[in-house]
C-alpha cells in the first residue's frame, strides 16, 4: 500500500502495519558499533540502546509478539527480557535498522525537528514515570517506563509518514489557541491520534498490559495514572516551566505520591 492510499483510520493502520518502522540515526549508529564488538554485544547493552528509542522499542516488542513461541505464555513488556527471549543474533538479523527518521524527513526539516521534540518529550515522560514507580514501590517499574515512552508513538509515526498533514495540524492550533489537539487531528485526518494508537497496539498484537497502561481513560488505577501524569508533565514542561498547566500537574502528582506540590516541583525541576 502506498502512503497516499491511507485515507482513513483503517487505511493508516494497514499502512503503518506494513511499513518499516524508522529509527533514529543515533540508534542505528550505536547498534552498528555494538554489533562490531562481539565482546560487548549482549541483551543488556543492546537494551540500553533500544530503550532510548521509542520506535526501536516498538519494533522489538511487535516482532516478539508476532513471532511468539508456543511455550511463551506470558506477555513481555520489558526491553531486556524481550532481548533475552529473542537472542542477540536474531535481533541483529531481523531487527537491524534499515529506515532512518532523518532520511525520511530530510526534505521536511520542520517536521524532523518536531519529531525529535516528541521523542525527547517521550524520554522525559519515561524518566518521570520510572522515578515515581520506584517511589511507589512498583517492582515492575520497567513496564511503566515503556508505556510512558510509547504513549505518543502514533504521533511520532505520523510526523514521519505524514509530515505535511501534521504541520497543518500544528498551524491550525497556532491560529486557534483554544483548538484541542484531537479536534485538529480529526479535522485533518478524520480521526484522532489516540484512536490510531489504540488500533495500532491491537493490530500489532502488542501486550494487552501496554494498551491498558497507555489508556488515559483508565486513569483511576495508580500505574495508569502514573503514566498519564508523567506524559502530561512532560508535555507541559516541554512548552516552558512557566506553562499555565503545570500547577495542576504538580498537584495531581503530589496526590499520587502523597507529597506536597512544592516537593513535586523540586524533584521534577531541581532549579525551582
């Protein structure tokens, strides 16, 4: 299927399910260097590289889910565990980076900058989420980290494969500050990126726990709330540490961690 044929939600799900997921150039370089050094290439060192790249993480989890052995009864959401199950050589053989984000967007510099911005925001959200999970004594904090890292995966993918449309959405919101993201997305694409994200997780047969942890509607559960609040704080602080939404974020995180908002301000932004 050509990208131009992906006109509706189902079309985009089908297109993205067959497209090669791009990864960051730095990820490709680091993996190439690691592969050249057999003494250092192991699941732990590979995981350290994969875990920094939302797209590479998604590629790994999708591949493992689609090639599950009959003996695999539990879903895997942790990067290093996935690599242990897959093996080093099969990883490089089947998941070696072939498409780079920077190459896809070389003629769309504004879209490339926006993509890298979302990736950086995802890193920040994953760092918040894992820190709070540890404070909450969540022994499976890596699952929360991955969920926060992949929370905005659909947005990253659409910046890569539909840069013109994504720039239109940004322009609409710049023209109308009150226009919500999902409304602008529906105006341009006919669907929201949240809807696309949910369909992709199902189509790619990603772990059900991942869908649950990324489901903002299930925010009443502590682990889901952790992810949601981490994503919100990362999004708002990326605008500015003076963003008007941050006081509410601090209060919500304080409720989660049973702290005072002032304490939350300090742990997320020591400069305060």
